[in-house]
C-alpha cells in the first residue's frame, strides 16, 4: 500500500466533470473487475458487473469508504427489470451516450451486454439516438468516525420474521483485512452491540 497522502477524484455520473475529491492515505483497495468466469470455455470477455471499494484514512484520523458499482449491462427502455427498491433498472440514455460511457471505462460498444430478461436490441442493432436504460456507474461515499462504522457500512442486514441476520461479502472482508494490515490505529471491537437474554 502507498503510505503517502494521495488526492483521488471520485467522479459523479450525474454531474459530468464533477465529483468528490478525497485527500488521504489509501489503506485498503479491492476490485472485483476481471474476466467473466461464466463465459463459454475458450471465450474471454469482461465480467458484466463489478465493484471497486477503497478505504482512505484522512489526516484527521477519520475514514472514508468509497464503493463504486460498474456495469456493462443495459435494458430496454420499457423494461420490467427492477432494482431492490422496485424502480426500473438503469437510467435512460441514448445509444451514443451509452457508447461514450463504455469508452470512458475502457470498453468498446462490443463489450456492452444486452439484458437477457428484457431483451433490448444488441449494440450493433441500436439506431442512432435510440434510448435504452443503461446501468451507469454508481459511487457511494461514506464518512466514518472510526473503524466500526466502516465495518457497519460494509455489513448487509436483513430482517425476516423478527430475526435479523447480517452478512459480509468476501470483497468486504478482504477490504477490512487490508485496513487492519495497513493502519496501525485500526481496531475493531469484538464486543457485541446488543445482548439478547
């Protein structure tokens, strides 16, 4: 890990050219980018969705957790595909804007993936100006006072029938491991937050 303060711009897809600048020490950096392991044997193609997570330690001793979700998938404009909140997947964009966004990520039009559920036209079949719903990059930035808050942000909690369960992805576990290795002040309490008797 780099032990010098760095300046990193986290782009805001809703404000082209804008974003959030973070000045701090990178203490953890993990990406799930890579080749698609579901591709047919002998075919190499990029994974259609991936994430990039980083933890920065600021001069103040506080932490910033940055999670960025990326995708090469797009949907039909009138898709029935939805995200967790029930909203339609992706945001409306023209073919040209989607192609431009893919190039900004280092990909070509041929790398884009038409959703297998709502079946939009393949990239080469899209007409000039035609709109689709593209899963644009989504950044999430959390300011945390201490390591426990970083861990809480990386923990997924579900409540079913009065029972609460929590899980953490392997990527998030690796991020926390890197934090513990690279930050001498990183201490996570092993004490439970609540006791049920």
